[in-house]
């Protein structure tokens, strides 16, 4: 389960400077962690329709952000893809 310490560790690892806590790169990482947490939830509760909507929202937001980063900074895109192992 993700707690506040995990979020801080993730943000510190991928932030550009000390004040950066909402850049696209950090948000993609946090959405990926949320998606992973929801996938574990669905292994237990297979018929939870309401949470599936939240999962689809998170997946679509991450997809849009990945598309944005791919368009603007391809090097960061490749780095994120390699760290998360989400595309080949």
C-alpha cells in the first residue's frame, strides 16, 4: 500500500529541483503506483465495478501524460518507460 513516505521517496527520485512536486514525470510515476495498487485490489474483489472506473481514469490520464512527454521530451519518455516497464 502506498503511504505518504512512499510518495515523498518517489517525488524526490524524479523531481527536477527541490520545489518540483507536480511535474508530468512525477505524476506519471504516481499514477503508475495507483494503477498497480488497484490491480491488486481487483485480484481480491473481481466484481468491483465502481473502482474499475477509477482505474480507467488513472490509465487514461497516464496515457495522456505519456503522450505529452513523448511529444515534448523523448529522452525523458524513454527513461520513464524503462523505469516502469510499461511499454516495449
